[in-house]
């Protein structure tokens, strides 16, 4: 009888979570697969949001390992609740950013029109970008049980090597800015792809502007996962 009661309480709890978060745009556009119903597979949906349709074989190897597998069942729902709240907070703090709740993670996309941007062929953090990153750092401090992946991209202007170096330096600049503002370096991983992973048409000015982007992916860390698994067993 106690087991049945626990299941009923959990269903009611999950229903209240969904009702409370339905206004969150990032959450409203997800589905069950994206919210953690698949168990033990690399999070291809997150990879797709970061690098488009160019995932290739093996889930991009090292990047797939950083993102990890999708957590399902009761633990997945508990983690999803925490990530939903964090996504909603980010939307409130940074209305110009594209915030997506995908699988167990949050994918934030900044391009030249949405909060974090760089001067041509430059990688330093300008004043406008500082203001946006400060707001995001505030949320990351509020939700410490997460790890953060920073991914840099460029458009097709310039040589392949120049763009690869530029995307690396921009991703590292964002990471270093967070660390300098009180976030521990161990939370961060950094990847860069230069011009090799366009999501938009590089033959147009608007497409190039969108391809000059930085993705920030927020994922549950081991503590959040362990806590959720332990709670689900109670």
C-alpha cells in the first residue's frame, strides 16, 4: 500500500511541476524524448542543437562523452524539474538569448543579435557581452549542481585555420570570463569548430551572423544525478 501511495504522490508531484512550468518557452517546446524518457544513449538532440545535422558517426566522440547519456525514469523527471526551473530563470534574466530545454540539458545560443557578440576577427569580451554573461553567471551560481560546456563557431569568412583559432579563442574567452567572476574552472569544458559546423546559409549576411555563435550547454553534474537517483529509490 505504501508503494502505491508513493507512486500516486509522485504522479501528482510531476503534474504540478508541468503545470507550473508551462509558461516557460524553453520547456513548452520540448517533448518526452527530449525531457529524459530515453535511457543510456548519447544525447543526440543536444548535439544537433549545437552543431546542426553534422553529427556524424559515434556522436562526435569526445563531445558526446562530455554531454553524456540521457537519464530516464523517476530520476530523469526529478532532474528535469531542476533544469526546467533553471531554463525559466535564464529566459527571465536574458530575454534575447535562445534557450532550449533538450534531454537533460539546457542549450543557450548566442549569436551577434542575442547577447554575446564579438568584433570582426576579435575574441575579447565587450561591454554588452559582459552584461549578458554576468546575468548568466548569476544563474549558474544559483544552480551549482551543473557542469557547463562552451562551444565556439564562426562563419566561412577567412581561412579555415583562422576561423578554427578564432572559435577556440572565443570559447575560451567566455569560459575564462566565468572563472574570473567566481565560477570554478572544474565546471567547464570547451570545444570549438571554426566554420565546419554551420547551421545557416553562409552565402547571406544574416546566415553568417547566425553562424558566428557561441553555444552554452548546461548539464546535470554527478551530484545532481546521484541525488536524483537516491531520491527516486526512497
